[in-house]
C-alpha cells in the first residue's frame, strides 16, 4: 500500500493526534532504564591466535619459574600448597596449566550481581558490558570550588548523580574518599550511602577483612541473609601489587568475599615500565600470570565463587615517571587482556575514561574518549572508571562525571548495533523520496524519527550565532549547570523504613565497637 | 648469558658513553618522518557477511529502480548510455552488478599519490592509512582573536603547520577558505601554497572544471608534465549531492581529474535523516548506490584512473535539524562503509576529528576522539578532517589542529600494533626483577626505554602541584603556545627557484586571463 492510498482515517489513527504525538515524544525523550548493555556488536581482535598463545605460554613460564608472592597470610599458603603448588616461604610456583585448569573447572563465565532494585541487577560477563564510576580519588573537583579533599557530602552527591545517570549502571565503590570521616568508619558510611541513595549494584570495602565483613553484614540487612549467601550482591576488587605480589590486605578481603560467594576481581595495578616490563607483550604476560594465580586462589577458597579478570595498566612517562592515560599502549594492553579473559572463560573488568588532566578540558576528553571507546570495542564486561576520573585517579570531577556519562550513553547506543529490520532498511523511503529531494517529511521518517539517532545531553549542536546568544558556554560550563540541576532534582529511591533503621542500628553498634577497639 | 656475567667492557660498548646516549636520546625524541601508516592491526567488523550482502543488494535495487540523476552534463549521460545504462532524461538506472563489474575490472585497489618530496609520497588503499587536515571551513578560530573569516594568511599558516606536524600526512585541500581572495582566483593561491609551503601530497580544486585544469597545470610545473600524466599527483573529492544526484560542477571536476589519471573520491555528503533515510541501514544502501555509480563513471572515462570510495555521513538532530558529530550512528556508518569498500576492492576515504563544538573544549575532544579512533579501527585509508575541525566544518581551529594532531600521533602508534619479538616479550626482565621489585633500572628497561611508549606533545602528566606552579594551563592554552612556536620555527621546504618562478608566471598569466574573462 503506497502512501497515497492510505485512507485519511487510518493515517490519523496511525500517527495519533497532536497531543498524543506530544506525549509519545515526551516518552521517547525520557531516559530508558537500561540496567546494563547487552552487546549487539562484535569485539575487536588486536592480537592473533599465535600471539595470544605466546603470551599465555609466557605467563605460565612466569608462574612456574618466578612464581608469585602471597605475603603475610599463612592460611593462603596452606591452601595453595594443598592444591599442589610449590610453596617456598611466601614464594609460590605453579606448574603450567595448574591455575588455568582449576579456574576453568568451577569459575563462572558470567553471573548476576543483584541490585536492591531488581530492575537494576546486572549480568557481568559474556556478551554484556556495564559502566561504573571511578574508584578511589581522595580529591574532588568542580568549577566553583576547584580541587579539594573529598568529604562524605561529596561521596553522597556522586552517589546521587550515579543513581540518576541512565548510562551509569553501577553505584561503584569508593567513588571518592570521604576524608572527613575517620578511616576506620568510612566503609560503613560509604556502604550506607550506596544502599540508601542509589538502587544500582555496588562495590564492597577491601581495606581490611573486618570491613569486608561489615559490608556483607549491611548487604544482608537490605537483601536478606540467605539471599546474600546464595547470590552475588557485592562486587569487590583485589589489586595485585605488581609485580607478582598479593599482600595480606588484599588477600584478607578476597577471602571474605569469596567465602560469602561474592564477586572478586583480581586486578593487577600496573604502571607499565615501573611495575612491569617496558613493553606491551611483557606487561601482558606478567599481568596474566598474576590474574591466573589470583583467580585460582578464589576457586580453591570457594569453588564456583564469581572471580573476574581485571587489569589496570597504564604506561609511565619514561621522562618523568608520571603515569599517562589514553595511550596507545594502554589500549593495546586492554584489547589483548580482554581476549585473554575470553579465552580463559571468565568475565573481564578494565578501565574506562582515565585521564591525567587536572581539569575537564580537551585533554581529559581526548584521553577519556579513546580509552572508554576502546573498552567498549574490546568487550570489557565491567568498565570501571567510566565516569568522573581526573588527575590519574586522584580526583573525582563533578563536571567530568556528567560529561563522561554522556559519552557512555553514546557508546551504549553504539553497542546496540545496527538495526537491519526491513523497516530500518528503509527501501520504501528511498523509493518515495528519490534523487534531489529530502527525507524530512516522508512517511518512513514520520514513523521513525521519535526513536532515531542518539541524543546527547551535553553536546551543543546549535549555530554559532545561537550559541553566542545563549552564553557561549564551553562544555564544562554546561556540565556545571547540569550536575547542579540533577542534584536539585534528586529523589532517593524508596527503602523500607524498617531496613533503614536496621542499617542505622548496625552502623551505630559497629561504630561504637570500632572506636572502642581503637581506644584500647 | 645473565646480566652478571657480561664483562664491564662489553656493557660499556653496548650502552655507549654519556654523550652518545644523549645523542641517541635526541635522535629518539626527533619526530620520525612517517609518510603514512602501514597498519599492523586488523580492522573492526561491525556488520556480518549477511548484513553487508543485504546492504549491497539494496544499493543495487536503488540503482535499478530509482537510479541516479547526472545533472546538466550531456556528455556524461552519453558515456553512461554507451556503457549500457538506462538513461531517461537525466535519470540513469543501472542493472544490478553493472557498476560493480565495471569498477572491479579496472579500478585500482591501491595507488601512490606522489608528493613533491618523494619521501612524503603516500600509498592510498590496502592496509594503509593517512591523516589529512580538515577541508572547506570559511572561518578560523584561535584563542586570541576568536572566530573570524579565514584569509590567505590563515590558509598559509595552516599549510605551514601541516608541513611540520609529523602525524599529518597530507597537505589537504581547502584547509580554510581564503575569503580575502577573489573566488575565481582562490584555487591558484591555495594550490601555490600547497606546492611551496608544504612538501606533502595535496588536493586539487573541484569548484569548476577550469580550476581543476589550473591545478593540473600547476602540478605539471612542479612534478613535470609527463610525470603527472603517468602518476597520481593530485587527489580530489567529488561530493554526491545526496540523495542520488551528481551535478555539473562535481562532474566537471571529476572528468578533468580522471582524464588526467588523477585520483577522484566519490563521496556522498549526507546529513542522515535529511539527505538519506533516518536509519543507518537505509543510509548505507543509498550511499553505496551513489558511490557505485560515481566510481563506475570514473572507470568509463578513463579505465584504471584511481577512484576512491568516500563517505561523509552525520546524523542531523531530529529536534533542531542541526548536524551532529562523534555520534554512534556516524561511527556505525563509517565502520560499515569501510567494509563495503573493502569488499568492492577500492580505497576508502572518510572522516576523522569532526565536532559541532565552536571552541577547543571537551565536547570538541570527545566527539573528535571517538570518530577519529573509529576511523583508524575501521581501516579508513584516507582520513579527511583528521585535524582542525570545529563547528561542523564551518571553522578551522589553530589550537584544535595541534590538539588533534597529537591524537593522530597516538593512533599512529596504536596502528603500529604490538611488538611480539623476543626482546619485546621481555621474559628476561621478569626473571631479573621478580616479585615486589621495580623495573626502572633493569637491563631490559635500560635497553628499551628510549623507544618505549608513545610520547604525547600535548598531554600534561605532571603532578597537580607542578601543574599549578607552571601556570595551571588547560590543554587549549598549551595548544595556543605550541602553534605559535611552530609557526615561529617554520622553515619552508626547498623548491627549485626556476620552478618557483614558473609558478609565479603561471599564476600571473591565469589571474589576468580570469579577470579579463570576468570583466567581459
């Protein structure tokens, strides 16, 4: 049926009245709640089969010849010895293939991390990707107040923003260090903020085993005790102290979470050239060895507990020793490590919008965009530092957060792939319009324009003249307005009052206990 | 032989003295002249075989059912008719497979575009990629003077910068419109600037057939008459007026260059949603039809003349009609069109660092980085608009140019692939260093640190404190200093004085002729 033969009545029915169209437009403009990205695109292969096999062989050689150190944790040494590793003091060597076979026997290829709002639960691994905020900065930055030490208020503000940003799929962990709170109590306040102010999944404390236990206890209040023991509700990162060391702090947290069946990422923290060889291939072999040893340990502690292959690897400047970001080598390591994780059969966790810039300028954006886009094309399952990072993880930026989140949304649309339905092929449109005409008013455009094309919340696409009239704002200036509006509009996700009180009681009791133990 | 057994004498020999090391460092720090990128990485596949086949079939259907219009050029209509196309008035329809078989019979899969400095000649097509400056902006922007109409001085300044920037491989064409020069004479001044101030390859005028002839004549002065007839010395772009129209201006330039055996890109200029369907799949089918028709015509005019598959496709904002850049759909179209070009067997030309931003801010950088990186991963052979673009091609930026060029250099390093030599595998380093130590002083690092890791000329990786002491500059402020220093340091590449005079004489004669003909 060609356009001309559609009866007027039917046209009206199909298109609806003006008010209805306005309502549809409003609906289409609303951010759709997408709990994570189900990828409809392939992953980019940087290294070929032969190269990956070589890297794997080198990692096995490192584990066999040099081995790893597991420091100040006799229990872990016992576990590894019992499993057949060669333990000499704290140095542990593994026969080639040992770690791999232990991991592949029981480590899940993907798993669900539950959010307290079930609609926000995420699947980690397989063909899925999610964006998570940055982790660990002691400072925050905004245009009004500049760079300053972070406070609990900042932590809560970022947690609110992450709740609202549709392409941020995770509440994260230490989104900034609340330095106004005593170190020994911070984990209680951070976990409470994640559980109260945001209904997306979150990350648990790793700075001491008892803090990890507190995180589990608080999760049990909100999720229910048996639910937590049977399901993954907490995601945590154990950093390997590259080269080739896992220390008691990281091992302590790893053991707690693994025993509670919660997710643990084994993520070597590498400033390449200082903490690994000064080459991509050497860095890859070392980090793969480190990850194999760590993931193996998780399966020895609790077979089936979700373990994740992580990497944080940025080259240092060989002139100054400073870490550098958005670099060719950083992307090469990430693409290659993602392939190693797929071959191993475990989820992969790596970095997103990293930058060494101190401010939300072009450097911040160039570096962030390149690594973030590489992460998506690499098929990283859990993209940490996807939003907010400034100054090489030392600073969390307010403007940077909403700017990065807009790029996350663009990449989420990209990862949705190309629609090749008959409607999307649009042959009727080409037939209708023909040479030299335009498509704006054609039937096909009318049917599809509400949902067509990604809409940036940050980009200014106006004419120069209109942009000038509107104040000639640079992107960081628009971002400054936007995060303030968002915080003003924030509404906390509902939490059962009884659970809230139980959280309060737990925090009060644990705070007293911790302070008492510190007083002694 | 382990490190400890290397005799002192030999160590000294290997490392050289202090002065020698300093010389080596200076050598390593010098930008290596890389005339283009020989890719050591694979291309990213977005669409699968089945999807690409469907797009190709749709393009053939468009050519058969709807056809293309070739306007105001009876000669072209005759050529197409003689080749078997169905010509009705200016509408030309092609049987499925006709264009493809004509192209595949004689169109080269790659070719050399010669530069007047043979060391700067580039290979276009195959596994090669090059970065070319932006094209066409009537305005320029810098931090000191803001946005203003471009002049010949600006054109010459940009041509000098492009000569100096190591990761810009081409002098480009209309790097900005010298609006202080009469329209009818601009092409003479622009071509002269490319030939005098820059020794990289350049693009020819396409605004009228006689201007294309002037470009060929000027190239013949510098390259030699027979050399130009036998080799590609000029690269030019014929934009299809999407949808499905080639007009007399573009056809005129296309005929001149093809007859002289010079390279012609057939590049539909598409603001998707207005000039093509509002979907990626529909846009791809239309643009492929347009390119097939244009490349077929080139081969009918001169079999074997280098034809290039081009695309410029950015979605419009469906709210305001404004073009948008760095978008998911723009990248999807580029990845897919690159695959279509490879299947056809011709070189592919597409866009790089596009942005709608008016200033060198974070928006400019995010949008530019995403599309530029996509272009490299897509395997685009000729990346136009790789540097300088602001305001959706309306403005050429001074700061933006040096900022983008730094990212081109990063991507050039990325495209060099991962070194998997025994030395790069660095197993000796891991054995030497072991757990918990650092690599900074080890033998392997000593041997490799001069050449390891990409060095950005724009990124600030300093500490916050040092950055503050040094003036707390944002990237665009550093860029402002850098382009001024570069222009101050510029030295013109040598040109034989006799050739220079011949160019002067030609320009003087043609200027008189053109002005006389305009006077009548």
